[in-house]
């Protein structure tokens, strides 16, 4: 594990690169990890590059966020990725506890909830992210 906080955007934790790492991170509950919309609003208020994003684009992103069981289940990032440089998008993901490998493994999927069956992710647009362990129940 790298100990240099500059590599991880000054966070107290290393963003997860696998399902197991993310599950462990959610259980640990770092105080500076985004686990709900109020955490995100706090981050945005104190962050220069996030506060400069168009309100409409930010609202769409924020409304798409799905939190459950203490983790991030899904989101749509289509318009947001068009406005943020790669490094800033990586930093935003890191604040949710998501490293690039985990993101790449889980993107292009959306939460699929079918009553009576376990939550799952199904293929979706290029700009969606899903993690079935954190999709809400019906």
C-alpha cells in the first residue's frame, strides 16, 4: 500500500481497486469518504474544480447517485466526464473510495433490481457505473 497522500489526493485511505478492497473500505468507514449526498455537497463546497462545474450538469450527476449499505451502488457520469479533465475525474472517484481499476471493471453497467431476485448489474451505456452489492433493495 502506498503511503504518499499526494498520490491519493490527500485522502486518509487508498481508493479501492477491487470488490474486496471496496467492501473492506465501506466497513472501515473513513470519515473523508463520500457515502451520501451530504458528504458530496460538503466536498463540492470546498473544492475549486467541482464548484466550477455547470449547475445543470452537476445536478444530473448528483441525482443519479445511488447509495446503499454504506457504499456507492451506481451513478451516471456522461455529461460530467465531458467537463472534467481525467485527473479531476480520478480525484472525484477517489473521494467515493473508487480506484481506476475498480471503476473500469464496473463501468458500462447499471443497477438492476428485480423483485424476488438478488440485485445485479446489467449492461448499460458507456457512461454508467454499477456495483450490485450497493444497489438498493426494492
